[in-house]
C-alpha cells in the first residue's frame, strides 16, 4: 500500500513545478516582468495532468498566448503544445478540461480581442498514449 501511494505522489505536478517548467519551455519576448505563466488548470479528479497558459509580450504592441498540456506518468513532466496565438495575438481561455474513460477533452477559447474573431478549439488527447491511467 505504501509503495502504491509513493508512486502516485511521484506523478503529481504541483503548481510551482508546472509554472517553472513552462517558464523555461515557453516563449520569452519582454522579460520576466512582462511575460507571464499562469497557474495550472487541473482536472478535478487528478493532479498528474494540467493545462498551463504562457503569455509573452513586448510591453508595447505585440504579445500572444501559448497553451500547453502537461502530464506526468513517471518522475518527469511531459508536455504538448496545444496552440499559440502568435499570428492573431488573441488571449487564450480554458473553457473545458475533462476526461472520459480513454481521453482528455480540452476546449480552449478566445474572444478575439485583437483579431476581431472569436474562436473555440477542441482537442481530444489519448490518456493511453501519455501513459496516464485510464
């Protein structure tokens, strides 16, 4: 029982770890006082998977968001870049993050603040391909 609990604890992505990971991984334009990594958004049922959004801006006229899916099936964090808005400069919002028996379901939106066109993007990601318990 103790071994199983330790294995589960190893797979938890804590908030600080997620932010630090994306700070290094994500784009950098304006430096530490302008670029920003937001707190991770977790599934209600698990802490081994989260979405993290990173905003990078020059402080004047150009900036964009990048959304990442992070997961931890072993001791290390793996990731996938879901989308960035470098072309449209829009902000990304998380509308839905859920799971079914086999997949992670992610819906990201933008009001189209800069581009003038709102959008919603849906992603379905296999838990099995990421080594996550189904």
